[in-house]
């Protein structure tokens, strides 16, 4: 709900990074408390990512650790243009939900619109355009 819920109106890239750091911490704690087998659930996630990142429990079934990483990974590694290519979307980003990515980009754009510096506002405008482009992929989906 934090990434795509309505309770959080805006966020920046640091919020996303901090969430992923927290998830990595939880994986380390699994090992420390003698339950490293719980980390094996993240093998697929590690295969997809370049970074050691994991997440634990998401109450909604459409919010899997892999989909969360890929959705945030697209934004943090600035790969939205890659996501817009149909072949990439069907193979590399198959678990990413279009509406969730669009919502995340809109929250980043909202934050950018409040920035005082030109670079921050430009990044916000870029995120707004990316959100619009992602929203145009499947008009009406997720409404």
C-alpha cells in the first residue's frame, strides 16, 4: 500500500531506496536468527536483479517481492523507456503491473513538482511524462 496506495500522496527516490534497504536488512536477520532457509524464497528475485535485495511479506497476492523489486528497479535504474518496448515488457518485466508502475511514477512526479531547484522540477516533469506514457500502454486498464 505504501508504493501504490492513496494514503501517500508523493514520494521521492530515497523513499524507495530506503524501503529496499529495509527489505535487505530483513533478509540478513533471517540468517542471523538461524532461519536462512527463508532467504531461499528470494532466489528468483536475486536472479532478476543486479543488487542484493529481498522483501518479505506482502498481504496482497499481486504484490510479490519480485514484482515490487522490478517495479521499483525500473524507476531507480531509469529504465522506463525499456519498459515501454513490448518485447521487454513481456519478457524482462512480465511481473510488473502497468497501473502500479504508473502510480509510482505519478507519486515521484508529484514530489518533483514541489521542488524548488530546476533539476528537481525537471525530474518531476520527466516522471510525469513517463507516467503518461505508461498509462497510454493499455488505456482503461486498472481504473
